[in-house]
């Protein structure tokens, strides 16, 4: 079966939003079954292990599991065929919620845009922004003032150093901030 993972989930979630009968347990169970279906390479039918499905869907009660899976089957989200055999899992047939081929537009590499499902529809397409749009920033006036002070103090220090270097016989005084030139007394404690 040819299933598009994302399109299928998008369409089934749209269906979920319209169905007031569903609760979070139904959705969790469906998503768990969908994941198992995906692991089985979207075969027409596959077998399930109740413990595995309950673990994936975070359902703690077997009665809740059985109620929800039967309801999903009754509401045509899937087909549930119980095995009644503890050594053989129940069969599941998932229905395809992907768009029908007749409704598809373009090639599979194109992005398909669905109209917004909100009540306030301002656009039915996706807004496109050029990739090379420059990012505009607003400068904080306080930062400009601090930068001017820093630039002024740096330029004054640069001027003093230039004067010291240009005078004959003068150089920038060497400051031994790490005190590496003096002999250390290794007898003193640290």
C-alpha cells in the first residue's frame, strides 16, 4: 500500500478534530497502532500484541483498550479482527486517510498546501519570504552611548601609545602583570 506518513497523519488529525466522540485515549491508541503499522511497512493487515499496543499508547486497563479499539473499528478508523487466541495476535487493517490520487496536484516533490481549518481564514496559501532578506535590528541608545565612551577611551590610549612610540628613544613601558620576570621564592608557602 502506498502511504504518505505525513499526509496520512495530517488528514487523520483533521478527521479527529471533527469527531466529537473521540477522547485522548482513542487518539493515543490510534497513534500507537499507526506506529506499529509503519513498523510493518504499511501492510494491508498486520498482527498486534495487546501488551505492546497498551505500552505504546499508555493505556493501563485492558477494558479501556478493548472498548477504545472496538469503537475505533466501529467508527471506521480501522478494522479490528480479534483472534481470541492468546498465542496469535489480533489482526488490524488500517484505512488510508491520505488524499486520493485524483485530488493530488503536481508532483510528489511539491509542497501541498491545505486551506486553513480555522474559522478566520485570511489566506489559503503559505506566505513566502525571500531567503536573502536582511535582518534589521534596532540599536539601543544606551548601548550607542557606552560604545562611544569605549571608542573615545581607546582612541585616547592609542594616541598616547603612538606619541610614546614616535618620540626618539621612548618605547611603551613594559608591564609585568604576571610577575614573570622576578625570581620566585619557592620556600614560601602557596
